[in-house]
C-alpha cells in the first residue's frame, strides 16, 4: 500500500457487470460449477496491499516458484468514492451518498474462473492503482453516461460505455449498502469491460474517463 | 501476556492482561475490575485491522459435512473491518432466511510485514492468536467467488476476541480443543490438529501471493458441527488456552434500529 493512496479502508470491485460479457458467458454460467447465472452483483475486494497511485509502477507478478508469470491483464473502471456513511440506502437516493469519482485500474492474472475468490489472481501487490485524483460528485451529471477507455502504449485497446453495465451505479451502491455499511473514502469500482486487456512487461497503460481524468501506470519487470 | 481493547468508565483503552487476570492500561494504570465485569465493553482486539483472510473448508470433517472434497489448495476469501465486533456484543440474523450458522475459528494475527515467507520462518510473523466467529448466511450462497460477499461480508457477523494471546504463550497451537456452545449446549467439538492447512502453511502460501502486514488476520476455518442460529440465541466459541467469545443473536430490526 502506498502512503498516498486515495482509498480509505476498502476497495470493492464489481465483476461481470458488462452485459455483453454476461450474454457471451450465458451457456457457461448454466453449467457446473456455476449452475445458473448470477442473481446478485458479483463482488470482490482489492485489499490494501494492492492499492497504488497514478504514475506508479505495477509489479509483474511471480508464480509460486518465483518466476515471472506468463500473462497479466488489466481492466479499468469508474471508481465511485463514498462521501458519507452509507447504510441500507435506496437506489433513488444512492447517488446522494457519492462524494466524488475517480478511476480504478485492476491489474491481475487472466480471469479463468469466477467460481472461487480469485486471491491468487487479484490480490497482487500494487495491482490496484487509483487516481489520478478524486473529482467532486457534482461535476458529473450522470455517472452511467461515462465511458472508460484503456490504452496500452498509446494504442486504444477497449472502450466501455457504462450504459452497457448490467447494473447502474445507483443500483450497485444500494445493493452493496444492504450487505455492508460503507464509510467515507471507501471506493466501489462499478464495472469493467468484459474483455480484459493483455499487458506485457514494460507496457504503459492509460485508463481515461472524460471529466474524471487519466490514470497512467507502467508494468514492471522489463 | 494478553492484549485487548475495551471501553471502561467512558474511555477507550488498550489493555494488557497478565496471568493473574490483572488489567493494566497502555499508560501503566492498573484497572481494579474483573474480566467478567459488566462494566467492560469489549472491542475487537486488533487496534488497526488490516486485511482479514478467512479459510473455507479447512477441516476435513466440515468439508465432508458440506458435501465437498477436502481442497488441495486453500480456499481463501477476504473480509473487512465492517464485519468485526467484540466479545459480548451482538450479531444479527437477516430477515427471511433459513440457515445462518456460526463458525468458531482460531485467528492468527500478523505482527510483522513480510513477503515470500518460508514455512520455517512463518511463526516469526505471527504476533498472537485470538478467536473469531465467522458467521455465514447459507441462503445467500451463489457460485460466483463463493463464498460471496453477501454471505461473508455483512456488518457485525465476525465477532472476535475478547483478547489476543501472545504467540510464545501458546505451547502447541496445532493441538487445541475448539468448542462451540449454543444456549449452554455443546454443538461443535473439534481440535486444531485437524486443520488441513496449518498456520505456517497459510503464512507461506499467502505471502507468496502478496505482502502480509501487521494487523492482517488469518481466520483458519472451522470443524464439523454447525447449526442454525435464531435471535435470542447465545453462542460461545472457545479455543483452549486462547479465549472464549460470546455473542448474542438479534434480529435485523433490532440491530439496525432506525436504519431498518
């Protein structure tokens, strides 16, 4: 964890919130071990050892034998920063609890299975840069109208309009707040493009949202 | 020595408890109060809680009870401080569910930062031990990142404490009796010797993935013998030579009050 992380105490990420990804995986999700598609938001944590900042190098992960892993990927999301204690709020009032917005990059091993918590894939040191800053909530009219774009070495790799999310920002805040009371400064990464972007050692990754900023990080290990 | 955090006489205090149950505050004041006094409000014992790692299916008999093959690799999930509460506090049962059960677990509290820690050095990174009750709402299980956050990340559903026992005061952490009583009747009776992946293994395993930091905790899983809990029930999780953790179950309405 870097000393100047923008995250306070918790970073909750929402997986499988891209409608097209859910559609593409529908037959998989009707088989074992899933048996049926998810009925609730699919959530995971990036714990504090992962938190990092704009401009920082992201460590290239090692396998259990101490060798560099063969592949890593990145996804980027709008980060919703909680502004005040959020406990069991309705969807209609949920955006009133947002203090600001930022960008969350989730570097990980490739997503191969969603069945068990992906600690090995997701909990890598420095793998969750957040930034470049937190813009005040009132500067964004409608968070669901934003688009997240990922560039690697200057080349656009994917673009995710948040209107393609299965669940909206307000719905996610509400649903999560019925599981856990959220505190000021806690961040929800609301959705990633289903296709994670492959990255290589030394790559420069930029995640951009108009009005929120550009988060830039470089992969280590080169 | 044992270490805890309490509210006493309106003050939040870090305390040490010696072998004769005498309480001393961090600024050296002796508190003339018994450990079982109702004047003590017990807080979760880790002052600055970090990442809480919890193990699923880490006792072979419990894995069988839930109709699973014992895992070949640890099943680890993560929890955060919103789930924590202290000894003699309340946990809630959500409305409209059929099965909420306790899970009495030994917790290793990390005392020193480390990465790529070898098994033979692992215990140097453990400051001490406590007990937790890692409640689960089985109705909410889904096969996505299972056990999912809706099952395992709810407010108040990880009572912990009352205290942390220093590592060097526990002779053999791999051979401790673990029992749970519901309303005075023993419902779970196991031993930490039946853990599939022991603490040194888990410290080595996790630290190969990520840096462990002081205040991180590893809740090591529960053995066979889980039963449903209802509002009004009192559950006591005990691990020999560590501590006994008492929790009263309340309804969702009682827990959330005017936020219900």
